[in-house]
C-alpha cells in the first residue's frame, strides 16, 4: 500500500511541475465525475466535462487516483514477490509503470469521450506521449518508494 501511495505522490509531484510549467494536466474532478456516474450505471460519456457534476467529485477523483496507484503497486509486488520489496530493482517497476498507460489510453479516455488513445482530441499523439511520460514517472515512483521502504525497514 505504501509503495502505491508513494508512487502516486511522485506522479503528482511531476504533474504539479508540469502544471507550473504551463503544461495542461488532468482535472481529477473529471475522474471523480466519471466514477460517480459509474455508480449510477453510466460507463461512457460523449464528453465528461459536459456531464452532470457529481457531489464531491474532486474528492472521488483523488481517492480513485490513489486507489488505482495502490492497485498497480499491488500488481507489481504480486508479480515480483516479497524479495523484490526487500531489494527493489528499477526495471520491473518501470515496466509496470509503462504498462499502466493502458488504463488511460484504453479505458479512461474512451469512457470520458476522448476516444481510444485520445483519438478524438485535437492532438492525439501529443496526449498519448504525455500519458506515457506520466506513467513512466509513476514507474520510477514505484521503484523509489519501494527503495525508500526497503532502506527504512533495514
């Protein structure tokens, strides 16, 4: 759980830096809006920004963001085992981080109205590359978090 929280926080620091540099980043309220509508039985939207707002959507968005980060970290630990947690290496964490880009490209973006791999946006390739960069940073965060936990626990 701590690895996932730490990795997600690293990704958030990256997104904050991008935002400071003027690079558009995801509005987590839209994730919360999508999740809120999921609970009401609606999976897909033509444009999530135009969907009816959900009470507490920003909080739901952040909660979902961190829950997914923890789930991805759990998958990494499940694949690599306890030995990796005791002595983490970069490659598995980076590989899992890169693979997690499938979630926004194949699930979130289509469900929110942006199409598969952001195909319905004005700059699909640019958006895909941004997603890949963000999830690569998440992979580094998985490694750094696991390394910090391993060092502290020694």
